[in-house]
């Protein structure tokens, strides 16, 4: 029996939980694709865009706002995408924020203070991120520690290491403010900066792996039911190990991009991104793929939340309004999803009663 | 055929709920304004130019690098050696800088410093102060802690006659705290430096966005002094304020500032109550096409902002030195241990400086403002 069969079984099992089998077969595919249940956040997003267009007509509905939302949320998108693959395999990586910080201060140190050049500095920073991924994989898979606790612990160790090395002070240097280093994040192409391109390429790559390859199906199978997947000879441990390496590498990329964007290596760069990354990944899981963690749903979630932040700032609202907005949007999107899970059961009961 | 109406009714219900929640969120957000505007657009003629002239002089004074430390009275008695100081580290960069320089200052008079770390939570702060009480040091020094968090331990330290010194806290001396440096009363120069530079640089034609961090109580007097002097020296100028939550630092401050500037295109100056608020903003301004439309100044310059000034991405900063503060603490303790008044230390005005590209001392966040500060303090202490 092939491992793909196991993945397909797990996938079918998961669809059974989160979709409505009878109604879905009768509904045209395009209507399902555009249904509120499938892309509810997109409709919420459109509603919000409409609201801000009416509220701040002079400044919101402009190309500059479009560019601003994309440019200012690219790093959040990258760090959110970094947790999608581990979450698909039901692995939490809570160390991504610290890995992002570590790669940021590493690239800043080597680019600004050693004279090794930008490309080697980027390579070293990615190497450090890779090492963190291997460490996480060893602790989670090798030692069998629960990923939530394990990556919390490794994150704490990384944080301590960052403090020890940087003395909690930002790493600066004129080399970080000018090309070629600044070009990594500040190169502008038709109003959009390179991090937007990195975000789209990364999302496309993750989409391809998860949706178009056997590895992706095995990752989902590992996440849905690891025991069943293992019985079907899916190398679940290897996939979980690799998922942690992927998240660390993507967090490392996010750290390098962020450092290039602000022009310094901040010892606290990643801290504010952890909750935002998980909020976007979970909100994204409610979109497009019916409960599965997926790349484009995550991108939609990041841009939806980013649109709110930018719109509220353009409307000069109080400082707390962004938190209110984020909280309500998350509740709405997740409430809609929980409705999707329950409705099929009710429909099934009704169908049984009718029969 | 019942499934279609069921789906539609569910979709409609969900849409209505979503719309209501979204609209309520936006309405809630719209309830309060984030900005406060003040000032008059009408020029006040000679009064206005007189204000700008006054601002010009003040800015020029603050741009001069001080050459003298803020205390000139020698100790006059031998300073006892072997004293043990406990320093409670607040956990942020500035506290670590204070600790490093406290160690250097204490070492010059033969004292040792023990660092007690905190994790930022009230519990960990209380635990640190309890540890200091149990340690029975010769003095306790800390920075940035509100009295309410360690009130009980402060009473115990007072009963044990152990001096307690602080800095950068929104409090007043007395009831157990012997000395507060950079307290609210000492922050007048911050407001003067920001207001004088903007008034001078704009020629009295500024429309300033003041970006503040209200959760830091110690920054409140900076805003008050800025508004006071801005109104005095820049009579034809306007100002607006935007408050930033502490959770936005390092994440979406650039987005918030850029959005505000786009919504208010007549703003031509931005003043930050803390340097860290400006980190990442220059790149965001450039991407939004606003780089040459506004000039910026920050309070409490740091390495990032000095780099921005050096590269022309930001224009000015108020430099404030954590390097020199610990030397005033040691001076106060030396006077206490030799039975003298610490009135000179209470009156000491720590050095501030207006930094622009023309007089930038260093792009490090740790440079001393008075170059020969160590030698001058050691001379006062009879160790020179």
C-alpha cells in the first residue's frame, strides 16, 4: 500500500468532518469556491475595504494604500507562512520569532561589523536558522518532547543567546542602510518592494508542495492522524523534522528581510510577530481549504488584518482600535468556520429524519 | 430541494453577523479620535519671528557639547571602599547600559555591584526587591520602576537605613527614595530641544506630528514641555498628536505613522517621544513617497536614529546619556557614606544635547556627552 493512499484516506477523512458531503456534490464547483463558507474572510475583507473607502475616501481607495498594505505586511506574511508547514503536520514552532531575531542580528553583525560581504552574511544567517531548525527537530522528534513545549524552550534558549551576544543592543552600521544590503528589502519595483515578491513566491512554493505533491499529502496525513499515517508507512517523524527545518529557514529569511527593511539588527525584532503569525495562520486555515492550514489562506488573512491596521490609521482612530478590529475579525472568521463544521451534522440529521 | 434555501439563509445570516460586527468594530473605533490638534495657522508677525529667534538661540545652546559634569563640589573626605551596591536591572537595553557604567563608576571608588535581574513582570520585580532586602547591601539602585510595585520592600529598606536611588521614573524623592535622576522635573530640556529645533528649522512654519507612547508615564512630561515651548516659540505653527500602543513597537509603527501622514499631507515635521518609535519609519516613508516631505526629530536618540541622521534619513535627536547617570548615583552615595548632603546631586541636571548631522558625536547609542566625564568625577572624588 502506498503512502499516498494513506494521505488520501486521511484527506478524505478530514473532508468528511469539515465539509457537507451531500450538498457539496450537488453544488457547482464555482459556487462552492466562491461560497461564504469557503472564502468568508475575502467577503469580510471586501466589506472592510468598502467601509474604509466610504470612511476615508480621499486616501484609502488609492494605489498608494494598496502598495502600503502589501509592503508593510510582507514580513508578517513571511513569518506567518513559516508556521504553515509545521502546523499542517500538527507541529507547533513557537521559536520562529526568536529565530527571526537571531538571523536578523546575525546578518547585521556579519554585514556591518566583519566586512565579509552581504552574500556571505546572508548565507551565515540562513545557516544559523538551519541549525535552529535542526535543534528543534532533534528536541521534538529525536527526544520526543511535545513541540509546543519544546519550541517554547528552544525559543527561550535562543533569546538568551541573543541577549548574551548582543547585550540587548541593536547592531547598526552604515552598511546596513545602503545597497547592497538595503536592496534586499527596499528595492522598489513599480511601487512594490521585494519582500512582497518573496511573500508571493514563498506562498506559491508552499501551495505547490502542500497541494500538488505527495509530500504535501503526507504532511497533511501526518497532521490529521499521525498513527494512521505511520501505519501506512508515511515517514511522519522525518516530515515533522523537515517541517521544523522549513519553518526555521523561513523565519530566518523573514529576519534578514526585516533587518534590511529597518537598517539595523534589533535584538527584539521577532517578538511582536509571534502572535500575529499564528493568528494569520489559523485565520488562513478557515479559508480556501476548509480547515487545512494553507499558504494562500494565510496570505489573505495577513492582508485582511493589515488592511484594517492601515485603514484605521488613515482614519486616525485611537491606538486601541487595531486590537479591537483584529479581535473581532478573528472571532467572525472562526465563528463562520465552526458553523461549517456543525452544519453538515444538522443537515445529516435532517436528511435522516426526512428519509 | 431544501438545501439551497438552507445554504442561502445560512450565508445571509453569516453575512449579516459579519457586517454587523465589522460595522460595530469600525464604529467603535471611530468613537474616539487618536489625534489632538492645536495651534493657529495665522502668523503672528513680529511675535512669531521673536519666538523663532529665541528658539534659534536655545537650539544653538543645546547643540553645543557640554564640557562639564553636572556636579562641581568635591567630596572633600576619603570615600570608604568595599561598599556593596545592588542594582536591579529592569530588563531593557537602557538598564543594561546603566549597569555596565555603574560597575565602572563603582570600581573607581573600590565598590562592587551585584546585578539582580527582573523579567518585566510585577512578580519578578517584587522578587528582585525582596532579594535586595535579604542581601542587606550598602545601597540599592534601580531604574524605571514605579514605587507601587515595591512599596513594601521600600519600607523595609528604609527601616534598615539602606539608601535607595532611582532614575527615569514618574515619581518624587522622599519616603524611602533618596534620589531620582531624570525624573519628571528633569525633562524640561527634552521639550526645549524638540520645540526649539522644529521652530528654528521651519522658520516658524511647522505643522508637527507628535508621536507618543502613553503607556510610558515618564514620557508624559516630555510631551507637556514640548507643547509648552512649541506654543511659546512657534506661534504660527500647528501640532497634532498620535498615540502608539507599546505592542506596535517593532511591528506596525511605520505603517501607522505613514498612514497618518498620508491622511494629513500638510504635516511637515514629525517628533517622536522616544527614539525607538522611529525605527523602520524612514524606509516606510520612502516607499510611500514621503521621504522628502517631512523632517524628523526624536527624544532619546539611539544607535538606529544616529545612523539615520548620519545617512540623512532623519534630521535630529535629543541625546541623553545613560553612560553618565550612574556616576551621579555613585557621587550621591559617596556623599551619603561620608555623612554629607546629596543636595548637589538632587539639583544636578544631567547633560542633554541636540544632535544633528553637523555635530553627531558617534553612531553608537553609548557615547558620553561630556567627553572627559570620568576624569572629572574622579577628581571630585579625590581619585584623579
